[in-house]
């Protein structure tokens, strides 16, 4: 991956305050809160999981020769807003963005991962197609490299779901995806998320998927 640049966005923030409720641009004429607190389960907060996974992924990507840009520098601060994270991505002029999250669905039996893509990106239809292709490669790599199933509750078994309300995807001009790495409200998923070995497997799968997509 020498010569390649990847933006890694560990979703949410280490500290949430009411100031993060202020509305910011989200694309398509929408606004949404600067950032949300994310979910949590069993005293493991989503922001911490996102940071733990991002730390492993960043190391792997750099070991492969990539330049990596993070949208936040630690898991102790508050911010930046979702629109600013998109601006960080655009300013970096990367090959791709990967935003890391975990879901908090309360439906009984809801578990598994899914990729979110935007169908209304400022980068236009070509970038939207590239983002779907990226999501497909990463999905295939996760299927091969981890025990986490595709989402049972969204995406119709494809592991990919298009949305129009995700500022960090709507506002970028390069291919990008958001990965919900399982459902923290599901005991089986949470057990995996707590495991360093699982986080390493996810990071390895993402790195492999990026390499395949870039080739």
C-alpha cells in the first residue's frame, strides 16, 4: 500500500457533552447533531471499541506502507463534529475512508455486521459506485476472516445498506464506507467485540479488503 492514503474514522468521541447536540450540515440540505454519544453495553462504550479497533487497523495499514490519517487523535477528547470529519477526509485526498462503529439495535436476536454507504455523496455517482465496490470487497474479506455474521436485521443478508443521512459519507468526495462491526446489544457480538483477537481479525480483514480493492 505504499503511496496510498487511507482515512480511518473511529466513530464518536471519548467525552460527550451537550454542546455536541448543536446542528451541523449533513448533506442533502439536512442537518444533524455535531456528534452523538454512541451506544454501550456491559460497561464497554462504543467509542472505546471504535478506538481499540482503529488502533489495530492503523498499525496494520502503516505496516503495509500506507499513510493513515485519523479523524480524532485519542479517546479522551470531545469532537470533531461529523461534518468536520468529512472535511478532514476531503483535505487528506485519500484513496478511501473507513469509518468504524458498532450498532446498538434492541431487536431480539439482532446481530452481525453491515456496511453503510451513501447514495447521495457530493462526490457524485462515480464515487458512490466506487464506495459500493469498496464495501463489497471489505464484506467479502470479513466473511472470510472473521466469525461475525452479516447483519440479521438490516441489508437483507447482503451486509450492505445505503443511506442518505450519514454526514461523514454524504459530504466526502472520495470512496468511503461506514462499518457497523456487530451489535453491542447482542451478547454474542459483544463477546467478540471485547476480544483483542477478534479486533485483530477484523483489522486484518479490512486491510486485506482494501488491498484487493486498490488492486
